[in-house]
């Protein structure tokens, strides 16, 4: 099963697209089949539940409490361009059994 | 034969920006080795995205017209919304309707600008430029701006001239100004190897310096710098994270207020449809219509810029070679405590409000209304930097200034270039604070002016280098060592 991933930022224009591009590279390296989509916070709030994982800047995490309670894995990033941080957090989520690599 | 093909290309593709943009996206996708079917999909998205933008841009201007007339007739006042996406419509109208050019020249200028930024970074030993822009949305709007300045200020310039001059100016503006943010951003993020390539780069440089000074003053007095910590802000502020809601609130407050002052009687004379409607609902709906078009504009831009960004980013990752990527201001928000951005936003809004009241009292011919995007991202972003070096006091002072600059500087910018005739200006802090000067130089010196601007821009990183020769490249090459050196310097 392809992992469904959503990235979100304020306008859905700048940062989330950078996150998406870097994430694509990370997932490829980890051998995880993932489809990454970017969106703004407004939209992401209502669509998050149809995704498995959501990535956003860590300041935006509180917006996605509802999604989190419905089982979406919400991952907040400190450095939006750091592939290292993304890789660590993905591995952590796998170790905790939150993400199941396909 | 070749000439007919060229004429055909110019009249059918080049003068139709949607098609030209699509074509550029298609080529970009092939360059980063995307499969053909994906490149085709990106082409379609760019084309549709631009067409969506066109619809919204027209709608925005039509909605604004009656209010603009009313303000002008009633108070002899022009109003302009200072917001990059709101302002995208006036930019487009200025280039196409006022100057009679095609938007494709801006797209060409953007591509040349990106190439020049790559060259600047490639020869960084000589040019001293250490950063490369990656945000397609920023580059797209800024190239529209630069082309608008050129064709409005120097009407005799040819399309080709505008493409070349615009490309060089864009490349220099991006490389040189993002380069100014390298030290502040590295120090804020503790060496995350990013800097800011957006539209408040001058602000980051200035207010980082100001905050350092404020912080040092406190230290001299033996006081601790009081930083904004994890202060609990009232829960209702959380809704400001939702940009649709936030933009609606800002528009209702400022625009609604303005229409109340114009009054129902006068609005009736410019908009007959009001006769059959309840005034209160009419007013609210008018304000929210802007948010509707704003959302459509952003959707359209997102569609064509998203594809462009990917191509730019793919190319830039290969070209960086020890330079750092200049990213969106929002990328710095993660390197601070939760409430700093909101704090900056609130004080910036207060600054803008004070400035608007002052403009009314002083009978300014132009009234600038700050849109949500600059209000949130400029103030919030500058607050992040100010808090890091100078704490709460620096945040309050900096963002109050930024808020006022948005109104006074942004108003002047919209008025000078005539963007206010279409209701707004695509301005953030940088445009508000000094892009009017670019136009003044171009208007008074013509082609020589372009040369003067380029020369000054080239000199800026050289001066920066001369000031800190020892740490200038170290800050991006080896941040840990840079920290040690700076700590030693501080001890002395």
C-alpha cells in the first residue's frame, strides 16, 4: 500500500512544497513507496483524515489535534529543509509502529 | 521560413502567457528528468493554473472598482491593499493594460534571473554571493514587479531590453538580498544552512542589527534579555492560523470600516445593485468577495508556481556547491518559541492601525490597507529574528516600525507606480521600504539608472565581505568554527 502523506504550511505555497520535495527524496532513499501532496492549513485541517501521515512546521502542529485523534500521524519539523531531521522522525515513527513501511 | 515560425511563436505562444508559462514548465520538467507523461501533466497544470489566475485577477479588479470610485469621489482618496497576492492582479493589469506588454517577458526575466543567481553563486569567490533562491512563488511575483517597474518607468524600453534588464535585476536582487540574511539566519537556526529568500530580506538585516543593539544595551546595564517564551496566548488566536479566516477578519476590519465611513448613500451612487440589498449584508459580502478572489488567485498561482518551483529546486540542488538555499520566511518559524510569531503579528497590526489613523488625520492622498499576508509573515518573521537577539523589547519596537512602513511605504509604492489605480500593490516590507526608489532612479536616469542600480547591488556583498573577511565564508562552510570565532570576538 502506498503511504499517503500530506504536507501543510500557512499559504500552501512555499514551505510545504519544499518539505514535499525533500520528503520525496527521503522516502525514496528509505525504500518507502509514498505519495506526497502539499496543502495549506485551512484545507489540510479538513482533508488530513484521508492521509496516513502529515508533515508541517512544528508551530503548526496544534492545528491538527482532531486529525491526530483520528489516527493520522502528525509530524512537526523544526528545520523544513533538513532531510536528516525528516529521516530521523520517519524512522522513529516506524520504530514506534505508527508508520508501517510497505 | 525560420522567421514565419518565429512570428507564429510570438503571436501564438509568447503573447499568451499561460501557454508560454506551460511551455517553460514543460522544458523545466524535462531538464530535471521527469518522465514525459509527468511533464505533460505539469504543462496542463501550469496552463490551467494561469487561466484560473486570470479569472480571479479580473474579478478582483471589478469588485474593487466601485469602492475605489466611491473613495475617490467622496474623499478624493485612493486606497490600495498592500498584499502580494491581492497585488498580483494590479501588477498584471499594469504590465498588460497600462504598458501594453505580455506577461511572458516577466517569465523570461524570471528564468534569466534564476540563471544569473546560479552564476553569482558559482563564482562566489569573486561575487561574494553565498545564497541561491529556490522559492518559485517569490521569484514569479518579484519578476512581475521588476518588469512592471521597467516598462512603466522607461516606456521606450523594448521587450527584449526589458527581458535582459529585468533578468539581470532579478538575479542581482535575489542573490544580493538573500545573501544579507545569511548571518542572521545561521545564528537563529544554529547553523541549519538556510537563509531567507523572500520579500522582507532588508527587514531581517536591519532588525537583526537593531535587536543586537537593543540586546547589548540591556547586557551593559546588567539586565537579562527578556525573551518571549512559551507564553500562553488566548485560545481564540489559534484561528489566525487559518489563513482564510484570518484574511476575512483583516478585510472585514479595515475594508468594512472604510465602507462604513463612505456610507450607504454614497455607495448607492456607484453601485446600483445595493438598492435591493440590506446594507450590512452587502458590506460583509463585499469584504468577503476579496477573500474569495484571494483564494482563487492563490490557487491559480499555486498550480503554475508549484510546477515551476520543483524544476527550480531540482536544478538548484545540483548547483549549490557550498552555497545555501534561500527559502520562504515561514521556514524560520520553527526555530522559535510558539508565541513569538503571533506576538509580532499583533504588534505589527497595531503599528499599521496607528499609521492608517495618521494617514487619515494628515489627509494623505493614499490610504494603504495592509493585507493579511504581509501583516502575518513580515511581522511574524521579523519578530522571530528580533526576539532571538533582543527579546520582547526588540520585537515590539521592530514590528511596530514594520507595521507603519507597510502603510506609509506601501502606500507610496502603490501610488508612485500607479498600482493603486487597480486597487492594490504586491508589496511586502522590501517593496514598501525601498522599491519605490528603484522606480525613481529608473524614471530620472533611464537606461543609465539601470546600470547604476546594478552597480550598487554588485557592491553590497563586496562591502559585507570587506567588513568580515575572516568569517564571511566560514559561516556557511563550517558553522561550528564560526561560533567559536564569534564567541572569542565577543569576549574581547
